[in-house]
C-alpha cells in the first residue's frame, strides 16, 4: 500500500456566492522515500492540493467536496481538527513559499524550532534546544550554536529557507511538502537547497512532494511528476518519459519554455517558445470541456465539447488530451 493515496479529490472554494472546483477529480499516490513533483503555472491548483492534504484549506471558504486522502490507511479528508493538528508538523510537514513571512519575526530561530519539538515530541526546554542546534547543523547553517539565537531578519534568504527546512524536518515526518522552496533565491542558493533536500531524503527516507514551475528542478529532483492545469491533471507519470515524449500540449509548452545554453557561443540562439494566453479564471473551472483549448494549437471541436479522458501509455505515463498521440 502506498504511503499516501489521493483518490478523486475535489476541492471547492465559495467566492461571492459562487462555487468553483479548484481541484477537480485529481488522483495520485506517493510511495515511501519517493519524490513526486507537481508542475504548472500559478493558479493551476498545485498549492491548493497541498493545503488539502495538510488540512489547511481557507476557513469557511474552502472544503473537500469529494474524494479521499488516505495517509497510512487513514482518510485525512474525514479527520477531525484535533487529529490533523497531531499529524501536521509531526508526520506530514510543509515548507511554505515565503520563509520571511512564515517565520515569526519576534522570536529567535531556536525558539521557533524548539516549539515544534516541545509540542510534538514532548521534549523539555533543554533537550529541545539541543535538538534545534543539531537540526541547524543538519541543514548546513554555519556555527549553529551561535546562530540559533538569531532572529529571522539577521539571516539571508537562503539561511531562512534552511531554517524552514529544519522546522519541517524536526519531527522526522514521513512526508515533506516543499511548496516552491527556492522562490526569490538566486541560482546558486537554489542549487544548494535542492542538494540539501536530496541529501536529507537519502538520510531520513522522507517522501517529498515538490511543488514548482521549474522543469529543470523536476528533472533533477523527482522520480514522478504531475502536470496540473486549471485544477485538473493534464499529464502524469515518470519524469524521464514525460520530458522526452510529452503527451500533452501544455506539458510540451512548459518544456519548450526552458532556456538552453548552446555549445557554441557564436551560434544564434533560438527564441524561447511561449504559451499564449493565460490560465482561465475560477468561473471556468469545472467546465465540461478542455480548459486548455483556448491556448492550444491542436484544438478541435471535440476539445470544446467534451472533457478529455485520461489516456494510458507505457510505464505508467498518462495524458488527459484528445490529441495525445499527435503531441
């Protein structure tokens, strides 16, 4: 049995009296120690899927309308708030996008890491402090015994992100959700963060859900990937087959957007391909048609009349496109 099994998940938001399915019939699984990546533009449902798993949907506005989220056999979609508080940060942790806004500016780094350990591991103040120093050392922050007394503003962006990783891994969770973990960091620091996550996964066996729009990061970090568009799965399967032979025009467009360095500097570089148009608004989510059709050069009348059915290919590769063969 998989560590995490999400089946036919539907998440709805109620905005101005209208109901929008921001996650529309999404299914996937995650094995222990595996890295699964969610890819897509902003507004496609990647982070909302993570919030549903964590039980952090917007209060009074968001709800799980259908489907199940089974973690170690337990359906989190039906779990009580008390039970979710026990699981969050302990068995399933999340690294949020903005470390500066996620960390409390009036508490030291050590106090914020120690709080997680005291709450979930029942450690005393002294033991929690010692463990916090170990965690800072594990995420490669120099001189951790001194830096543990620093406040977030005294650290660089990359160091704050490392602190967020330390907090997320404090209780040795079975699943780590990394939501755009390198946002606003320079390329060198991004590489360091990905190296750190990869090493920590090897050491702890933690399964990782990586949320990103960076296809390069996906190729480097993940074994499997799910391409999301307008709250639906566009394509999913092992990373290498998808990158080599994308079966959905949206996936193909995302890959084509990645810049490549040419071997010869004198060679004229090709212009990057862009995906025309924008992600549809929430009012269009849930429509019984292909929501990518307005941006797709392969669209036909069938795309405008019917929602694409998922087609299966080799090695667990699947695509929700009427023209998957032509792609």
